[in-house]
C-alpha cells in the first residue's frame, strides 16, 4: 500500500507502510523527490519530524496518517518561520 502526493518542500512524495495489513500496523516510510535526504527512504515521526516517535498505520489508515504528518510538518515550519 502506498500514498503519493506532491508538496512544496519535498516535490513528489510517496508514503509506504510495507509491513502493514488491514488488521496490523506497520511503520510508515517516505520517499521524497527532493529535500531532507532526498532519494532515501525515511521513517516519519510524530510532530512532522524524522526523529522521535515513529508513526505506524494500517493499510486503510496510511493516507490519513500521511496527510496528518504533512499538516504537522507545515505547522511546525510556520511556527519556526520557515
């Protein structure tokens, strides 16, 4: 299962949860076209970061989890004046 979107910061982004099923959560990973360590799969963490409490999701919740993470990241950037 994967979710693709486009952002200003990362360009084309793909979120994955390779170990997830409909019943069990798996870690959520992100591949980005550019930005923070582009072209390298990164785990996403709470608060819109790449370090900290790693996020998990089922296949059905992957899109919702990815969108929430992106909102948290934008909020953090806005609060930091980025």
